[in-house]
C-alpha cells in the first residue's frame, strides 16, 4: 500500500510543488487549506486536470483542535499518516519598532505552534508502526535573522529546536525528524516583498543571483521522505543558493 503524505498548506507555492513531487513518486498525498480558503475546489480541479488526484481537508494549523480534527478525518478517510510535511506558514513583516502583539502572535501560532499541533496527532502512530518522516519547512531567516522579521525568524528558529529534540526521542523507532531551511523561493510570499527591497537588498545577497524554485525544495523533501534518507535525522538542511553558509 502506498505511503500517505500529509502536506500542510499544499495550495501555496511551495506546498503545491511538494504535493506534485510526492504524488509523482507514488505517495497518496493529502493536503490542508485554511478553513476560509474558498479557492480549494478550484485548486483541486486544476490539479485533477494535470492528473493529480489529491485529497484536501480544511485545517487551521494554528488551532490545536482544528489540527486534531483534521488528522482524525485524514486517518479515517485516507489512512495513517506516514510522512508529515509541516509547510503552512505566513509572514507579517515589520520592524520591531512597529511590531505589535497580534502580528507577533499570528506568526508564532501559525509557524511554530502549528508544528506541535500537527505533529502531536501523527507522531505516536509513526512510533508504533516503526516508520515515519516529519519534515519541517523552516527558513534561511530562522538561521541568520532578517530585517523586519523578529516574529518570523524566532518562529522559524524555534522549529529547528523542536526538530532536534523530537529527533532524539523517536530515532530508535525509525522515525526521522528534519528541518529544511529554504532561502528566497519565487512564491507569493516572496512576491509580497517590496520590489525595491527585493532587488536592492535581497537578490544581491544571493550568490546564484536568482530566487530558488519550489521544485528545488520539493526534491529535497522527497529525499528526506525516502527510505534512502533513513539515517538523516535532526538535520537542518539549507537550500538557499549560497546566501547563508554555516
Ligand atoms: N536590509 C537592510 N535595510 C533594510 C531592509 C533590509 N532587508 N529592508 C528595509 N530596509 C531599510 C530600508 O532601506 C529603509 O531604510 P531608510 O530608512 O534608510 O530608507 C528602512 O529599512 C525602512 O524601510 P521601509 O521604508 O521599507 O520601511 P517599512 O516600515 O515600510 O517596511 C519592512 C519595513 C517591512 C521590513 C519592509 O522593508 C520589508 O518588507 N522588507 C522585506 C523583509 C523581508 O525580507 N521579508 C522576507 C519575506 S519572504 C520570507 O520570509 C520567505 C523566507 O523564509 C525567505
Ligand atoms: P504561500 O504560497 O504563501 O503558501 C502558504 C501556505 O500556508 C498556503 O497554502 C496557506 O493556505 C497556508 N497557511 C497559512 N496559514 C495557515 C493556517 N493558519 N492554516 C492552514 N494553512 C495555512 O507561501 P510559500 O512560499 O509556499 O511558503 C510555504 C512555507 O515555506 C512557509 O512555511 C514559509 O515560511 C516557508 N518558506 C518559504 C520561503 C519562500 O521564499 N517562499 C522561504 C523559506 C521558507 P491558505 O492559502 O489556504 O491559507
């Protein structure tokens, strides 16, 4: 039976590429969308036209109860989750001087609490079955910090702390937990950056002088999800065109 991969935020730029890659490799791919996202049926139809039969369920990853309910529905309707990709995320960029509590909280809840909310209902099952993959999509800005992103950089750095601690706890049961830290990838999240800031401050810092492609990140997700990656755990893998080396 094909493995089940649950990708949060699969209708976004990066998530869509991950869903397509995993489906092409034979996984049964399930994704989530925000409960208020009215474009989900349209996205599913467009994917079906391309030959991808994805399952999608509403889920506010920032909300614990919503996440538990979503995973329960996935397990009932599709099957136990073998691969979890914690991909859903948001930015609320502003300098710290302007940062207010709602924008701090929104990013911490959506980008960091979500990792707990989604991993909690799938992890015990992976351990019991003796196989699992948890892949957390962090960011270069969690590694190096970014102007205007105290909230986002804190949440993304926190994801990797979670990865390392959980990786220790589940390693003996062949469950791996890893972080991917992409640099700037050409999705709508990056297109929201003011063009003059992108052109003058960000692209010049990327030795490859271009944005990354969602498919490039999807290839790394596919590797970490595979059997070949069984010995990789607790890692934070950078994919950033040389922007940050450590
Ligand atoms: N580095 C250095 N200086 C910067 C800067 C940067 N990255 N971004 C802005 N500044 C400077 C501006 O040049 C400006 O300088 P002056 O006052 O000397 O002119 C000053 O900061 C204020 O800038 P703004 O006028 O733009 O101020 P603002 O309050 O309207 O906006 C901002 C500030 C929200 C930080 C805005 O500049 C911005 O959105 N910057 C981009 C932030 C960013 O890189 N976000 C990443 C999003 S993509 C992502 O997060 C995906 C991922 O994981 C990689
Ligand atoms: P995107 O196109 O804006 O997609 C974000 C996705 O997250 C959307 O599918 C969105 O779903 C979902 N989402 C947001 N809030 C949610 C919530 N509360 N509950 C459920 N789903 C929610 O962004 P992207 O560029 O693909 O980013 C995907 C991930 O990669 C994020 O975690 C981001 O931080 C990370 N990342 C991106 C870059 C980059 O340069 N693009 C770089 C490094 C890391 P709805 O549309 O249904 O709300």
